[in-house]
C-alpha cells in the first residue's frame, strides 16, 4: 500500500531480532520506503537533529531502550519545534499502563504492543501500512540547521 518513495520511516529499536522482524514484515508487505534505524533515543535524536539523514515522515519507537528510553525521546521530539509534528507510533513489548499513558500524553499516533509471532507481526505492519497510506501526514520540513547553513553561505 505505502508506495510513496518519499515517505521515510525511522525505526528506533535496540533489539537486533526486532529490527530484523520489522525488516521481514516490510518485505512481506512489499513496503520499500527508506527505513532509517537508530538503536536508542540518543542516536535517534542525533539523527533527527543532524544533517546526514532527511527527517522521517513517521517514526516507529520502542519504549525500553538503553541511554534514552522511548518516553524520554518522545518528550525531546515534542518539545523541539522542528520535530514535534513527526507522527510517532510506539511499537514495543511494554503493555505497562504507565508507558501507554505517558506515550499518549506526548501525542503518539498509536501504541502497539509487539505480537510475539512473525505472522501476527507482519499483519500488524500491514495495518500500519494501510494507516500511513490513508493518512494525510505533515510535509517534511527542511531541518533548521540546513536553513542556518544556507544563510551563512
């Protein structure tokens, strides 16, 4: 479904097995959009605020990660003028009520507890693909640092 080649996806996930599961689910659903991977919140924030990777159209975010967890990353994203409109979908093993409430307090587009079996996971990604395809998403904005660089040249 998601055939827009410009739609970039950022996966923030520290578990290598889960990263492979997402990649397999994308393949099985014929999702060919660019997938950037950050292995923790600190790395994700550096990618989002840096100049090396375009801003994602959507972010898939795990909650339980080292260095900076998903809720801490969400707080940073929502408090950053240049990042706060990025739709974030939590994709995590945590079904803790506190995590769910915290995530929605930071305006996530959805909170999905990872299914344990690959077929169920592929199905969940298929539903997300449909959601992205049907949703009107904010246009990618030029990163502030790129603008500042252009002004000084």
